[in-house]
C-alpha cells in the first residue's frame, strides 16, 4: 500500500541528495523505510534501500555501511520476486559501491547487467546513469576510448530527456573531461571540465560535491599543461568544498591533496 509519508520522505531525500546535503538525505531515507514498514510498502522500502546504497556507499564512501544496505536490499528483492527494473537498479547501485571499493571487474559486470535491464524496459534516464557508471569503470581499467563511447551515449540520452543545462549534465561533462585527460587530449578535457563547472555553478549550491569534482579535475588538467598557479587555486577551492560537504576523512580529500 502506498503511504504518502513514505513518498514524501523519498522525494525529500532525492532533493537533498541533488543539493549535496548527504547526511540529511540519509536521515530522510531512513525515515522513508520506517514509514514503508508501517504501511507494508515493500517497493518504497526497496527504493529507499537502493538510494541509501548509492548515497552512503558511493557519495559518502562508507563502503562497510553501504554493503550493509546492499545486503538488506538484496534480501528484500528476493522476497519481492523477479522484476527487471528492480534488478537493474540493484545492479547499478551495487556496481557503483563495488567500483568505489576498487572491485572493478565485478562492478563492471554489474553495470553491464544494469544497462541490459534498463534498455529492455526503455528506461533511458536510468540507462544513462548506468552507461556513465560503466564508462568510469572502463576508464579505470585502462580503456579511455571505450569509456568515451559510453559517456557519449549517456550524454545523448540524458541530454535528450533533461536538456543540456540540467545539473546532472555536469557529471557527464566531468566524466568526458577526465576521459579525454586520461588519453592525453588536454584541450578537449579542459573544454569539457569548464562546461561541467559552468553547469554545476549555475544550477547547484557553491559547496556542492559536483562543483568540487569539476574544480579538482580541471586543476589536474591545468597542472598537466604547466599552469601550476591556476591549478593551485582550483585545488584550494575544490579542497574546501569536499571538506565541507563530505568531511575531512573522505577519500576525495586525499585525491585533491594528491593532485
């Protein structure tokens, strides 16, 4: 049975996630689970579980806690029975969790399964997220050319649905930029990362993690081209954002310092 309080918490959690308010999003998702239990709404509970896997396991990089939510989601999925879209979503978020933990082969297999599932039900929006996720994994496996194909496909599908100025497009331009950088095409990388920064700064709060991502990656590209002073300024801005939005012990802080 659908419970309005459950749905309200899920909507709020997604909005908080979009704004980079990650701790608040986790709290809203836990409240959604409580309401879902009261109304015996297993689908809503499953939706909250999968969102928690991504927010906790990927965004906050808390792998152990993310795995705990993944175990609960997998158990609930078995109780609910086979469903292509639910299976695709589960593969998508667990793939992201495994990717964050460095389990690249398993993560890529999960993401490919997710792509197949979402494609079969014509869910192009979720398909774009899985394509982007696989692109990132493939790049980390040392295949930037193949990664670029996945990112281009993700950008086309999401752009057609949401428009070029949508905040989630910043993530895709960021992905494209890091992929170009990995192949040594710094000019194209810089263009993509500046576009990511433009979209993120125009649509998201100043301290949003996506703004920090674009700044950090653009700093790395500028540094690679010998522009150390420009790069330092970008790194400093990125570090302040990551520390504020995700905590000083988040892995991305170390990555920014390393850059």
